């Protein structure tokens, strides 16, 4: 295989070089119940990656076990679908300590879930744990607000915040390694 083709395949798979071996980048988004914010973040990053022809392993989870096995909130799905984002196949799950060894990045949607994740984070964890908007958002928010108890505008706002941060994450962490 020619070097140019190999380099192109390497970049499109969203891989890092780790001591000469390429590895798929794995991202986990976490909120409380995994039916609104983190599920939306997972779906948005999948869409953004497809726009840039990049392939990452993306998942989402909740710190609580309220909704395990359930689909995302209908209002999240409706708002996402209006933007061409399909969330229908996603199912809620609870985060585990094993996730800290499986993923490269774990992103909390708010300070409360960030604190919960820090509490269960193993000392020798592989994953970089961050507050997602604090690290990658550029719209002046540190927390992704929970739209669950609000109206449809809250779900639209969440999509705006996550689209911005997902694009910044891809640019700062994946595309930057292509140069």
C-alpha cells in the first residue's frame, strides 16, 4: 500500500499513533439518565464525524440507573430529527468503572455528573475525564443544561451547545493530528 493511501486511511479512522500502533479513538458522553444530553451528544458527534468522513467509537451513559435499556426522550429525538440526526437506535446504559479503561475520553455534561465520575474514576484510568462544554464549548456555558423538565426550546438549546462543542472537539483532538 502506498504511503499516501495508508496515511489517508489512518486519518479517516480517527486514530492516534500510540508507540507506532494506531488505535481507534473512543469517546463516552455521560449525563444523569442517558436519555437527553449524553445521548444527544453521542448522536451529534456521530453526525459531525460523518460530515468530516471520520470514524470514532462513540457511546453514552448515565451516572444513574433510572432508564437502562430505554430509548432517548421523545423530545430529544424530535429536536434531533429536525436537524437530520437519528437517535432511534440508542439505548440508555449506566456508566461503569470499566469505561475508564475502555475509552480515551469521558465527557460529563455537567458539574454534578463530573463529580460523580471523579468519585468512581480508578487511579490508573486510561480515559481523560473532562467537563465537555468547559473544555470544548465556545458559547459561554460550562454545563449542558438538563432540558428534561422544560419545553422544546431547551432541547434545541442543548443541540446548539453540543454541535458547537462536538465540532471543536473534532477539530482540536482529531483533525489536528492530521498535520
